[in-house]
C-alpha cells in the first residue's frame, strides 16, 4: 500500500548573495520517491546536501523563503498545507536529528503526548523509566534523548515516520538499537523514510535505498542490490559501490555539483564515462528497471 | 519601497540618514557667524516663511541657531565617542587576552565604575576640568566606555576559543598575527556599531551638561544653551524658542540611533536569509 | 620512535577520570587506527597529543622531546567538522595558505577547484571544505596527522578520494597517521595497526 508519494519535487530558497542581490538557490530538483507501508526507504547522500529539507517539505515546515514545486500524495490524495497540519504529529511524524526540536522549557512527559496513558505505554516499550516524564530535554543523555524522540513519534500512532539523521553521535550499539526500533515500527505496518549519510547503516536496515545526487534521486534500488555491482543500475550507484571500503575503496574523479547547477541533461553526465550527446541535452526520466527505478538512458 | 529587498532598503536608509547628518554638520560649520547677528527689529517673531523656526529675543534666526547648535553637538559627540570607543577597545581586548587575573581585575573595575551614577561623575569631571568644551569632551569620553568594553571583551573571548583560531597557533602563527588577522576583523563590525550607538548618548549628555551650566560656554550656540535660555522665556509664550531646538535634537538622536541599528543589521553575518 | 604517549591522564571536571593512564608508541610512517565507542575520550586524547589540551598526568614525546609551544607543530589534527576549523570571514584561498603554500598537483589530487579559492566557506559544502582542511594540514613540516573522523560526514566517494590522497602523500613523505574512526572497514583499508582505546584505558 503506497502511503506517501513525492513526484518531481523541487525546492529552492530565495537568499542574499554577496551584497544586496537576492537569488534563487535550488537545493532539491525533480525528486521522486514512494513510501510503502511496512517498508523502510533510506535516502543516502552526504551531510548537508539538502536531504533534511525533503523531510521538512513533506511535513510542511519549510521556512518562508522556500519555494516548492511538484506534487506530494498521501494515500493517493494531494498533500495540501491543511492536510499536513492535520496529520503532523499524529499520522505523519518526524523523528528529528536532535532534542533542539523539543521545547526546552516543557517537561518531557508532556511533550511525548497529551494522553498520559499513551506516554506510559510508549516509555515502557522503549525501556525508559517513568521518572523521565518529569525531566526537561536538556537533562537527557544521548541515548535517552534518541528514545524520547522516537517515543514522541510513536505515541501518535504514526502511519508514516520520517527519521532525519537519527544516528550521528551515537555509539555503535545505540545506533543499532535505534535502527532496530525503526525496523520494528516498519514491521508493524508503518512506512519509514530514513534520511542518513551513513550508507552502511542504511544498507543493513532499509528495504530500499534511494540514491541521492545533486539534489535529485538517480536510482531507487533494493538494499540487497548493493551486494554486487552488477545488480545496481545507475553509474553513480556503481561508483558508490566501488568507493566503499569493504568493496574496492576506489574513487571516481570529480565533485558532486549543486542542485540546479547542471542546466540541462543528466546531473551525473559530467563525471560519467557512458555519456552520450543525449545525456547532456535532456534529463532522463525515471523508469522502472529490474524491480527498481533509475534515471539513466544507458542503464541495463 | 516595493520591489526592493530588505537589505537594499536598509542600505538606502543608512545612506539617507548619513547624508542628513553630514548636511547638518556642514550646514552648521559653513553658515557664517553673520547669520547669527542680533537684529532687534526682528525680535521674538513667531515661526514664519522668513524665519521657519522663528527668532529669539535678540532677533537671531532660530533655524540658524539650531543648525549651528546641532553641528556643535555632533562635533563634540563624535570626538567624545571616538575617544571613549578607543578606551573601550583597549580595555576590552586587554581583559579578553590577558591571563585570568587581569580579566578578573578589569571586570571588577568595570563593575565598580558602572555602579557610580555616570551623570554625577560626568559633572564632577567637567567641573574639575573647568568646564568648557574640553571638560565636556573628556567627561563624556571617560564615562561611556563600559558597555562597549564589555561587548568587545565578549567578542574577543568568543573568537579566541574557536577551533580555527586555536589551529592557527599550531600552524606557527604568532599571537600578534592571530590578533590582527583573526580577532580584529571579527570584533570590528560590533565595535563599529557600538561606536555609532554611542553618539546619541554623547550628544544628549553634552546638551544636558550645557543646559545645566556645566558644559559649553554661553557664547557657543550649543543646543543646551539655546534650551536653557528658552526656559526663561517660556512663561511669556515664546514656545518656539524651546520647541524647535528640542525637537531637532531628539530627531537627530533618533536618526543616529536608527543608523546604528541599520548598520548592525547590514553587518550581521548570521542574519536570516529572508 | 616518532611518538610516545606516556601514561596520559585526564579528567574534564577534575573528579571523574576520563583518561586513566594511556600509553602507546607510533613509528614514522605507521598508520594506526584508534577505535572505541562514542564519548570514551578518543577525541580528547587526540587533542592532547596534538597539543591543544594539557593532560593532568603523563607526557607526550615527539622524536624524544616534548611538543614545541610555538612555531609550526609537526603533529596536525584534522577535525570532523571542517566548518568549525575555518574562519568564516576569510576567503578560502587565504585559509588554504595560512599554514603553507600547497602546490597545484596536491590541490588537483584533492579535487580543489580554482574557482573555490575566491569563495567564502558558507558557499561550499562540508565535503569541499574538508578538502581544504586536509590540504592545509599537509605542510612539509608535518610529521604526524591525527584524522579525527574526518570522513564520517562525507559521502563514500569523497571519502575514498580524500583517503587516496592522504595515503599517497603520507607514504611519499613518511608521515604517520592516527585515524580515529568507527568504521572497521575503513580502518582495515587505511591502517597497518589497530589500537583499541578501551583496552588501553581500562588496564
């Protein structure tokens, strides 16, 4: 069951350049993803590449100077601002990066949920003592904070959970525990969108991986496709595979461009050794290939 | 201001205000003293087309007197602020760069200094220095550095603890080089804004001191003198003698304050990108 | 013996000890991985070795002598977050040349484009900034590099690019590396030896 669909999403910001001029800076361009119930979709890309903005766009909490184009569908219905407001915190939940997202002067218990019985249930589930309810956010340790953020999302019986970089700063054990909680939630029927820069972690826990490059998704593959290079479709995904230390640890020359800096054609074309004239002139559309999706004219 | 983004309109505001201030200053210094000649035929006239601010009891045009007075206030205020700002810069930087003991000592000194009502201190200094322009100037310079010193100290301390400054030392750079290339450029914007915002204080104090008789001598057409003279004529109904000079002073002070906050908005690197 | 860490002790608040007496040695040209769970004190130890923090006990000997207080420090520390290690008010060209004047071939290897030198840090991404930090730390006087999770925030390809260059340059010049990382695969690829922080700390 398709819970959330994002089609051709583009996000740009109106910012000041040097001096007095304002310019539109594109951060995400023509992004396509679909979230299915019971599955974890991970978006993997480097830190600061704009992936968090996707989470904010879905929730409807982008800053005022952001311009959004494209469509988002919630169980087939258009996800309008009012629908976002209705679902936020309940069926559509965010597990944010840090506790700065919590109100620092409100006690934790009140912030997890208004309904105190739900709070008790959810604290028990994540092995947190009742005493947590009376604490303030700044009094929580790293691991506790993670679980509290998770509890906040779960207490609302969310159908779609967006986890924005849930593991930086956590020890290996805590990161694995956090991820296993998401797995549990997915297994119970929620659709989970995992935004992370840790490809290893994503590969271990997600069902599908959306490969993020230059502000767009170039491939959506099953996590198991990353076991062998041939199973991957897009040249960039293969380059990623080659660069992983456990594979060949081999780099591909060039630098990832900014979203929108490639005027026409495929965003990976400048670095691709398969490129042809067609690649530089028109952007390849997303097509279904071997149980996955890819934006490439040459993928087989 | 449709079609202009906030930064552009802020820049325009700043330039306009600066132009007004410069115009006042130049007007006051360039107007010949002959414009201040007493003319008893024009005694105590209400505001009119010929004399937009009216005339005083010696027949002098109030507009000319006001402009000259504001110009004088600007001069005294500017010089006093600059000296005070320099004192603040030295003390603030010393506190931030010195070892813990020096920092503690300076903080203690600033606390003590700030606990004394500065108007009283100002009057005392002015009297000791025998009043006049020098007295006022030094008095203001010596009493207004505290807040800016604290700001400078905070900025220097903040930069000093940044990783890129600590790393600089490991690249072999001398403390002097680090102060010049890393710390100074970081402090300057806030320092500059603090300096501009000191002007209104300095000007108001100069006028206040002069009004009370502890400042500039009566021969100088300072706003304070104008206002203190005007006080004695208020009961005779010559309201314009106090109204226009007083209003002009307030407007000037507000304009400079607005300039200071606009410059701060333009220089802040962490402002919202709206 | 390039680096001798002798019985280093440290505590943040003076009461609870964080580092309880760690000792180890590194030879020139060795590449050692320092692994351990998050928050155990690896980064603190890295800062002590590089001379940013004074230990409460023990000493660090480099080439048999304590680290110099002034002048270029032969032990260079590269941090996880390049934005904090770069002055936001300087153009990047100035930041790059703060320590030394890197040659064209190094910049090319690291993927630093000429156009970036005129820009400000806020205009570039973390991955691009990290390349500058690495170039800056590779002055001729550098003898040991401590890489504190330098590629954790980078994407896999940038990580491979950056380590390729680091390994090439350090091998050419006989520079030692202490790599702090939580990725076992990366440690195996990059390092000749693995030190477990907790084993050393809980003797």
